[in-house]
C-alpha cells in the first residue's frame, strides 16, 4: 500500500514538472508565433531571413520613434528658455520676440546638433551708440541663455530689428533690421567662453570677437565699433 502511494506521488511530481515545462515552452513559443504572424500580416509570407530583416526594420522604427520624441522634447526645452528670456515688450511696446521668427531644428549631422534662428525687437534709442550698446547686451543675454541651455547647440543666428518712429506723429511706421550675427559652436569652444562673466564684458567685448557679423545698419548711420 505504502509502495503504491509512493509511486502515485512520483507520478504526480513528474506530471507537475511536465506541466511547468510545457508552460515555459508555450511562454516562449506563443509570443514568437504571434510576432511572426504580425510580420506576415504586415509584409505577407516571409522566409526566416526576410523575417529577420523585418524585425530589424521594426526595431529601427521603434528606435527612430524614441529618438524623435527625445528630439522634440529637446527642441521644446530650448524654445521655452528662449521665450522666457525674450518675454515681455521693449521700450516702445513691441514684443521682444518677433512673431513666428523662432526656429530650432535638429541638424542633419552624425552628432546630435541643433541650430537656432530668431528675430527680436531691440529697444528704441535715438542715439545710435546707445542703440547698438543695448542691442549687443540683449544679444549677449540671448546667446548665454541658448548656449547654456543645451550642450548640442551648433549655430545661432540672431537678427535685431528696431522701430522707425515718425518725427511728426510719434508712431511706429515700420521696423528695420539693425544688426545680425551668426555664432558657431566651434568658435565658442575655441574661445572657452565663460558665460558667468559680467554681461557687459561678455556682450560688448568677448562675443563680438568670435561671432560673424552679417549686417549692421542702425537708423541714423553706421555705428563705429566699440
């Protein structure tokens, strides 16, 4: 009797082990079967080699989606910081950031690099020296914000506009571009810019030495360099 019970116990144990093994096998096989079926539904009947190619394509698609989401988050973060530093209006009531002028894009390079371009309305001053000084200080503030917001900033292009005010009515007739620059990451790195130095030294002395000035035309004639 005891021997029979022992035999029955062994049978039960063996049965349990077989059941567990079957569950494990099914847990491995079923997902693969469903994945293969999904690929066949998407691409039609495929060989094992074609299936591997399809799997690689799907992995690349998933990776691309993740990279795109990260890229969009990075662009949003850079844009938010720029909008924050250019919040509000200038001294003649114009918004500092010109409408629809801000552009942040991922550059088509092997490394992760971003380009930034924007237009802003600088404060109005009748005196050209004061106008230029104030414009450069604002550009320095913008560049500091951009280059300290993300290590992958490759180039920044800034265009400063100033209002034309009628001497008769005192109203703004139009805006004209008065200053434009391009600053490249390579120049920033070579110059080893200290973004924490005082704003006047940074904006009026250090940065003008390394940026490329693309235009200068203040309202009341050409302004001499500082």
